[in-house]
C-alpha cells in the first residue's frame, strides 16, 4: 500500500498512522509505503512501514495464530526497528501487543 501525492509520488504527508504504542504521531515512525507478508492461511505474519527513500522505518512480527494455546482469533506481535531488533515503545513498558479479532476480522 502506498501514500502518493497528486503527481503520483510517494509522500510522507499523509494521515495514515501505525499501531505503534505512543509513537504513532512521531515523524520518526511515519511511513508512506506499507508491505504485508501473509502465511499459507492468509493471516498477516509480518508488516513493515517504509519512508520515501525506501528505508524500513518499523516492522511488526506476529506470532502464529493459535500459538501458545491461544484461540485463533487472538494474535500477538512485537514491533521491531529498522535493524530488526525489538523496538521499545515510548510511554509504555509493553514488549508484545495483543490483537483480538471478532467474526468480522
């Protein structure tokens, strides 16, 4: 997915925000291109945000559905920085975030 201006160029001037806890409004984590990697069951397993220069800004690595005995509608993820190391969340001590999906996804 890409955010483009009227000339079709990637633009960082967009209103798309991330799920990053406490940093979604920070310019350091703003993106203009997003990529999603899916598993064989079409669940997102990894997503990344990229800047206009083609540099990865952040990533989110998901645990497999149903891992750790969780129901398949619960997913956990860990944010990583451009170096693929865990990305500390500002204003939070969370290292893992949890998503719970309803019947509508």
